[in-house]
């Protein structure tokens, strides 16, 4: 499985909008990818509790002060 976005046979790239002739196929592919992604996310096991942005920001600031002084 390729984890990088690359051109595949000069067809698969970061397409934003297909031609009208390819719109239906493009929409179906987007729906299929969304469904696969949802299945992947729903199937993953998460053991860590959710992070709190304010707490993480405070920890980062404390690390910065320890490293660079304050």
C-alpha cells in the first residue's frame, strides 16, 4: 500500500473537480473512499483517553520554559 500521494499512470492525482463525463464515477469513488475510511476509523482500538487542548498547551509551554528558559 502506498502511503504517499503520487501520480499513478498519469491519472490519479489531487483532482478537485472531474470533467462532466467523469462526474458520476468520481462521486462514486469519493463515496467508496469515505465508507472505507469510516470503517477503518470505527474498527481501530483506542486505549488512550482523549487529550485536552488547554492541558497540552500548558505542557508544551512548560517544556519550552524548561528547555529555553523563561
